[in-house]
C-alpha cells in the first residue's frame, strides 16, 4: 500500500535519480563535445613519401610546430606508393605523394592519382618549368646530373657536354649506373627532347661503346670507381658528391665536377616534388604543407641537410653545395622528361645500356 510516507520517499528517490540522470547527461554531453572538438583540433595530413632523408623529418617537425597540423608519414619506394594509392582508390587516406625525379611524378600523373592544387602561391614560387602546367605536381628541390672525373688525372680535355661523352677518345673510360635507374632515363629523355630520337640514340650507342664495364652500382659506387682510378669519368647526381665531401669522405674530394652544356642547353636538372592526391581527405592541409615546403626555412634545410638546390630563387645555396660552383641549368619543362620516358627506355634497350 502506498502510504504518504512511502510516497514522499519515492518522490525523493525520483528527484535524486533525476539529478543523477542530469549529471550523467551533462557529463555525456561534455564528453561528446570534447570528442567533437578534439576531432576538430586533430588536424592531420597524411604523406606518402619516397624520399628517405633525415632532413625531411626535420622539415616535417617544423611544419607541425608552426601549424599544429600533424603529419602522418608512410615511406616506401615510389612505384610501391603509387600502386598503393591506385589500389586504395577513393578510400585512400593519402593526401600527398612526395617523390624524387620528374619521371616518377609523371608515372604517378599517368595513373591519374593527382588533383590540381590550385595554389596561386605555389604557382608564383615554383618556376613554370619545374611544375606541372595544371598544378598536378610541384618541384620542391633540384639536383643536377653532372659529369665527374678524377682530379689526380686532371680534367679531360674537350669534355664539356653530355655529347662529348660519345667521343672515341673516351673508349673504355666511362662508368655509370644501369639504365633502369630513373635518373638516367630522365637525362636521356632530356636529350630526346633537345636532339630528337635518332640523334639521342646515336649518342647512347656511342656512350655504350665507351663503357669501361657493364653498368653497375648506384651513383655513390660510381663516384668511388672514379675516385679510385678504376674509371676516368662518370655521370652522377650532384648531392651524392656533396654528401661524401660533407662526411669528410676522401672519395668526394677526389673527383672534379663538370657542369655540362654551359654554352648550350644547360646542365640537366631534375626535381624532387610532390602532388595533391585526388581523394585526399585533408586537402587544405596538404596544400598548406606543399606551400610550406617552398618557404625559405624548408628550402634552406633541403640545401643544408640534403645538398639539394632550392627550387625558389630567394633560398641561399650554402656550404659544400656552394663550393661545387654555380651553373646554368637546362630549363626544359620537367613534364617533357616524363613524356619522353618510354622513348628513352626503348633507346637504352636498343643501344645495349642495361
Ligand atoms: Fe638519389
């Protein structure tokens, strides 16, 4: 039976429960708001990168500090990352692909994974020949593909251009890495652009005839082969020489550098670069990162830390890289290197540069 006493007690219990319920509800709403705001605050950008340099980690850390945007980084070989992005399709978490060599950026472009960044700032900062005409990718740093010789033996006479490497006097004197390497593919692609396919093939055959040995090793191994006197000349990327010198490795200082084609088209340069991905979940942050990478601070870290040339004009070339000397660069559009990639590979095959 519901006596007045029991009734009053019941009311008290209900009031208490109601109070508790309100507290729980309040707490729950605070949690929900907290989660929602932390989701909002947890700004991220997901980067797939084929660059494996400590310098990049430093640059990314600086970006995180100055913007509060966290970078989630996945590193792998360029072709692996491109394949992964294609397979992930519209569910890909990747916002940005960063890789080395215009030839590889072209491969990514060819798989239709990029979207135009539409950044006026990037269009202003990155020279037109070092970015995609529609903003699908942008150069972030530069490297020169130079000819090297052993200083002790003196600079070879009449060796001023890539074409000079085809001269018969260099028979049995050239060491170089395989043609499967993108750096050589892009170099030959530039020659195809400048000279046409036929002349580029003649050059390739003559250079092959001058090989000291079958192509082998990476650029550093070929620097060492020249430094030791095994071969007289080689073709390598500039930053490998600077890196050896910076590490007080005697092989770096043992080789002299020729910046080819100074009286004509300029030395072949390639880029490392990045592009916004089509299904990027954090599009704005990806563009912010690309823009940050072209700022003076990031650019100078590329120079100091990785011995790459800056992509923007106002960044200073210092240290070892400065000591290598200045040069006139080939201003062929980096897109052309990709477009002539297949032709270059066929020429290498026909010429026997494997
Ligand atoms: Fe490299």
